[in-house]
């Protein structure tokens, strides 16, 4: 018996229904991820821009030492922002991975 004669696989022809256009994938996570990246970049640029100029209210420090201390503080602030940025990206990647695992067939 060939597969065409098998009752499990009927050979009746049916008219094809018009196929619905495939759904566009919405990339919401991508846009959220890019928005977070832009926010961190703006935060770093804002932090670096606010540190310009000569430091005032130096107390007993010379102007040179006061400016150097201000620059060190700015560097520490930027490093903390970058570390926070890395932590946020790690958790976003973890959330995305869990989402993808839950969604797969």
C-alpha cells in the first residue's frame, strides 16, 4: 500500500486559504536595552562635564592639589557608574535569557 492509499493520509485536495502575513517580531527588549545604554552614556558624559573648571573651597589645599583631588573624585565617580552599568547589563542579559528559555518550544 502506498502512502497515497493510506487512510491516515487522505489525498483530498482542498483550496488553499489565503495565508496571513507573518507577524513582525517586536523587539521591545532591544529598544529597552538600547535606551538603558543611552541613559548610562548620558550619565557618564554629564558627570565628566560637571567636573570641569577650577575647584573652589579647597580649605588648606593648594589649588593644584584641590584640582587633582577633584579629578580623582570624578574618576572614582565614573568608575562607579561603569561598574553599575555592567551590573545592570548583566541582570538584563539574565532576564532576557530566562525569557527566551521560557518562550522556546
